[in-house]
């Protein structure tokens, strides 16, 4: 690994946080719309409609920031390690969805999230 493991871990955490923020903005936009797509014309109208919503652009901004940080991660770490640790975004999404979007999570989903945490820990120490 070219960069220090702590620095790489911080960068991966930042990219996961940016990705989570992006997904929250995009999901909030979709949740606020009442639109049914059943034709190509409707799909085109939908794209034009969402391009006018500022929260979509904020989501794109955080996605772009996440991509830039990810490219830095790839320059510092092995892809296998980086991609495994990046799985923490599943954890961030689970917590953010429950806390911010008020989505319901059952025991099985939380156990799956804990399994991801355990997997990340195993990859990190190997």
C-alpha cells in the first residue's frame, strides 16, 4: 500500500460519507415527486423535471466529490482492500436511512449490516 493505512481509511470514510449524502439527497427528491413513467416521452419529461430540482444537483456534487476522493484512494491503496473497506457505505446508508428518511429496518437487515462490519474488520486486519 503506497499511502499510510490510516490516511487511506480516512479517505475511504470520506468517500462513503459523500456517497451517503448524495444518496440521501437523491432519494429525498424522488420521494417528493408524484410521477409515473409509462412511455419514453414521460421518461424524458421526468429527466427534465428532476434536472430543475436543486437537491439533485447537490446530490451530483457530493457524488462528484466522492469520485474525486475515490480516485485518490485508488492511487494509494490496492483495489481489493479499498473496495472491501468501502463497503462501510452500506452501514452509513442503513443508519442514515433509518435516522433521516425514517425507513424501517428489521432485525435481519441490522444483522446483515453487522455482518458487513465484521467483514470490513476482517479485511482491514488481514
